[in-house]
């Protein structure tokens, strides 16, 4: 019998989404548990490190979203053909996550003055630098991010970019045709398209804690 | 012919050290390039994302320290026996890195008031929480961190803990006998001991940018 997966996250795309998309890509059935903020304080101490998402499988619990994605990428065969290819994928994923962390640091900063400073650096320096580099890689790879073929780095990027765009209130790949190509290629995979069409529409800014005024 | 490795980092342990220790563990010869701060502005734009460490191998360049460690862990056989074990190792490594990031955020904060606030949260909440959890895991695993056997998570933890201790100016595992056991086990592996004995002694606080007054 195939293992039964359970993904627990908030009712958001964000860090839970690459996990859900990878499972969908491989037609691996999963229970899509979405925690309400009011229920989080009770659940938090029961998670491995007080964080979501977690993945449960055959009674075992896994945490850390990138680690979970890598595990699932092996199951659904979106990894590289050798260790160096996997290193390239891993480094790409960590780089996208670095960008995500810097965006979140700005978004969740509650000191108005500091937030403005973080925003300036982010919009004028960090994002142009990262998007420029990633766009060049995607061009080199013919519309794929890590290697010249579909890997879980493409799924990871595509699953996170909408979340990043919402946080910075701008489409940061609007002028990056090759990164748009990555997103379009991922979205047009039939199993992923099917998931995108049926997934809960939760991508509302109202779901996030309000930024400081 | 065995591949020729070149590790480029600053003249510090920090993020370069788990890479050097993994190479040493597997008796993989490597060139240990240590960049002076004055030479960094020239080198920075030549690196993949303006960051060190990087690993060069047969003319190819890899970045992102955890991705590099995982690659080397496969070469030196410090990975798990199956995908779930590797997931457990990966999640442990990411958790140790999360702690490292929070410590660095405090250390490199230049606003005095904010720094004090970060320090209080770190010392009174974050570190006790993380060290408590990791200590419990190390106890469960008989003095190993991720699994009940030596893996690259142990090497990663041991290579980073001294750096973390320097940044917070305290031995945060002083009251965690099982985490001390992890460190002792790693250090007593003959190839690692040999490296520790011969490595440059660079662990001086003076090597870091001074904290704000």
C-alpha cells in the first residue's frame, strides 16, 4: 500500500505550497490540513520545533520545509542525475529561500523606520540582484532554473514566487521573461495544473498579519 | 585521478568549517584558500551570489554551504541509509542553521537598542528552546544528533557550535552533556582530530566586525 501523507500548514500557500505541489506532481495522495490561527497556540508545542509546515507519513513526523521538499522530490523523480546536479539544485533552492527570508524580514518588521530602510534595500538592491542572477540562469537553462530540465528547484521557485510578490506588493518577475517561462512551464504540467485549479484560493493579504502603519 | 577540491572562505571557521571537516573526515585532499577581508571586494562579484564559502571541483564552482556539505557527505558516506533518514539529517542541519542565523542577526545588528532586545530574546528564549530540544534528541540518539549513529549533522553541529559560542560569548552547551558528547565523538574521529590539530588557529573575536557599543 502506498504511504499516506498528511501535510499540516496554515491556510496559505507560502512554505506549505511547494510540498503540496510536489505531492500533486507525483499523484501522491495527501491530506491537506490547514490550521486556523486560533488553533495554532494549542498545536505549536506539539510540533518538532514550534513551526509549520510538517509532513506526516506512516506515523512519522518530518519538519523543515526544504528538507521535506527534497524528500518528496526523490519520490516523484524531480532530482538530478548525479550528486553534482543535486548540489546545483540544492544551492538554487537555498538561494531562492535566502531571498524569501529577506523579503519576510522586511514584511514582518514592526518598527516603521527600520521597515522603510529594509524596504529600500530590498527593492533597490537585493531583489534586482537576485532576480537578475536567477533570470540569467533561467535563460542559460532554456526556461528552467537549476539545470536545463525540470527539477524540484523549478517547482520550489514557482510555488514561492507568488507569496514573495504578495509580500512586496509587486510582481518582481514582470521584467524577467525567462523566470516567467519557468513559472509557465511548471504550471502547465498537467498534474500541477490540476492542483492549481482545485486548490483553495487562500492567497489574500488579509491572511497575513497586517504590516505596521 | 581523484577530483581536486578547493574551498574558498574567509580566514575563519564559521560557515567554511563544516566543509573543511567533511573533506578531512574522508581524507579528500583540498586546497584551503582563506581570503583576507581587503581582497574580498575584488573577489565578491566573481562568486555565484556574492557569498562565501564556495567549493571548486574539476573546474566547476558550487555555492551555499549546506548544499556543499550534503554533497560532500555523500562522498564521505555520512548520509543516511534511506530517504527518510536523509530527511531527518537534513531537517536537523536546517534547524542548527536556523539557530546560527538568529545568533548572527543579533551579533551583526548595529542599532544598540534593537541589539539589546534581540540579545534578550536569544539568550532567554531562543537558545534555551533550541538547545533543550537538540539536547533531548542527542540523548535519545546516544550522543548523536540526527540518528543513533554518526552522520553529517553531527559534523555540521560540531563545526558550527564554537562559532555560535563566540558570537554569544557563552558556551551554550555547557549544561547539555549529550550535545557535548556529540562534539566529543566528532572530535575524536582520528581524521577529524588530525584536522583539528593542524588547522589554522583563527578563532579570534577580533576577526569579526566589532559589535556596536
